[in-house]
């Protein structure tokens, strides 16, 4: 979608919605207060390739309050909230390069625009910015002097790509895997993806979930969240999973587990969130029920083989915003949401602010960690330091008004002793 960035109503909507998010991110607010006083990122340029949402706006504002120069581009062509982008630019003075619905060429032009700021720290979600730098560097187009000090990575898919890069010996600078912090993936991936995926399906289709057969492909943290929320709305949930351990967990969590080929024959709604390619593919479509709804919540639009769906269809048309109807040669109708891109960010607003609060507090504190320690880090993928993870958990509990016990001295001694029972 093209829009007039100076459109006042767009900007106002963005400003109001950013405020809504800011008010629901108390941990990030505490970090921001501390950063505003101490300016730990003073003069540092940060390039962020993230979903351009109100929660990302809250993070960008926090980094700016720490003294950083921040430039933002999208980490997916369909996830940008245009009103948020407009307000970030005009109300907060943060350059944003992103338009909802941009094509691939524009998407990468926007990544190059952020690289034009010569960021010393980068923030990535899916590793497109980092991989662009690596491709450029290895083809001789990116000088060593411009390499960032380090980067953070927000998502499971990005961390997997970066670990592969590390293994190949080609990783050019250190990475902090924000996704691997407990206060990130246990909450954001499970509760955030779970709720926002259902939200995306509901906003796009307004379909009654109760009584449907709902197939979740994968049983990682994101997909188990989706399965849990679908069950909560009254669906009969089937899980398809290739990892025997995770499949066993799904069985004991009370889900029906079976191969995709069998499950697609029964499903009314199918969601992929595996991180892999061609999960729902050519041979599966003709087996599906009439009016099946298919969506993806994994980072990339590779999980559903949309080209094959197009090829085997008699007709294709958009019947509602972001809902494409494919009529197959057997006359059955298949509804694909958001072109197979992240349904939670394309059809809804992504994860709620309350959960992004923890993810983005980890991001902000990891940026400060990089600013302080970059020279001591190697070209590796690091976990978020435990002290950051623990601090985020403590602050979140405090913000929720939840108090917990402390161990007594005797209890601590007992836990450190090998003489059980004494
Ligand atoms: N990833 C998932 N939900 C998100 C959100 N609301 N903002 C930024 N990144 C996200």
C-alpha cells in the first residue's frame, strides 16, 4: 500500500497506538528511565530490521532516549503498520524505511537505506539485514571498516540461520541471540504467537473456531502456543510434528498427533509454524476439505507451497482483504491468508505489548551489553547474559504486582551441599 506519510490522521493514529503500547510495556519503561539518565548508547548508531509495529516503536524510542541514533526498516514486507511508521518519523524523529505491502525489491532497498547510516549495532528479526551484510562483504562490496560491532537477533528462524553461519566459519561479528533468553521464547513465542495467530485468523475470516478441526504443523514454542489457544477457543486440535520428543509431548498434552497427509483430510483450519520449507505442499492440497483455511505463522513465507497451489488451481481471487480463494480442479475451495506470510503480523497486530515488553527489554539491555563489551566478544552466537534474563523476569513480576519468596540462608546452604538430609 502506498500512503501519504504526511497524512495527519495516519500520524495521529500511529501516535495514539504507540502511546497505548508504551503504557503496556512497564519493564521497557524502567529501562528507558535508566537509559534517559545515563545515556549508555550516546553517539552510537543502531540499525534495526524489525517488524514495524507499535512495540518496535517503543523499543526505538527507548534506544533513542539512551543517546543512540536509530534507523529502522521492516523485517517482513507485510508486517509494517503504516501509521506507526508515520508517527515514528514525524513525532519522534526516527527514520523508518518501510511500507506495508512493499515488494521484495523495495524491501531490500529499505535494508540498504538503513545500512547507509553505518550502524555500529544492528538489531535483526529473521537475519535478513545480517545476511545482506554478509553477502555484500563476501562479494567485496562491503568494507571491513563498516562492519557492525555486533548484532542482536530476535527470532528462532534468525538464530538458526546465524548458528549455521557461525558453523560455516563465515560469521563476521558477534550475535546476541535474544530469542534464546527464557524471558523471550517462553513467553513471546508461546503466548504471543499463540494469541496473535488466532487473532490474525479471526480478523481475516471471522470464522467460528469452536468445533472446528484445527491442524498445527510443528510443536515448538510458537506452535504449542497456537495449539493451546486454538484448544482454548474450542477447536479439536491435531498436531503434526517430525521430532519424536516434541510429538510425544504433544500426545501427553492431550493433542491428536498424526502425519500431515492424514491430518489435512480432516482439518478446517491449517497453520504452519515450523521454520521449514514446503510443510504444506502440492500433494496435500487435493486431499483437503472444501473451504479449508490455511495460514502460516513461521517467519518466512516458505512453509506453504503457494506456487504449487496457484498451479493446480482453476481460479484464484481475493475474496476479502488478505484472503485469497483458490478453486482447485476438484472444485474444492482453499482459502490462503496473507499470501502465506506471517498471519499474526499481516492480518493482526503481532504479539501484544505486554509480552513484547520482555522481548524488547532484552533487546535494549543487550544493546547496552554490546556497547560495553563488544571488544571482548568473538565471532559467535551468544546467549543473552543470565543477569539480563533474570533482571527482566524480576522486573516483569514486580510490574504485575507478584511477589515471590526468597530462600533462607539454611535453604541456600542445603542446595549447595552434597550431604543430602543433613
Ligand atoms: N514479532 C511478533 N510480534 C511483534 C510485535 N508486536 N512487534 C515487533 N515484533 C513482533
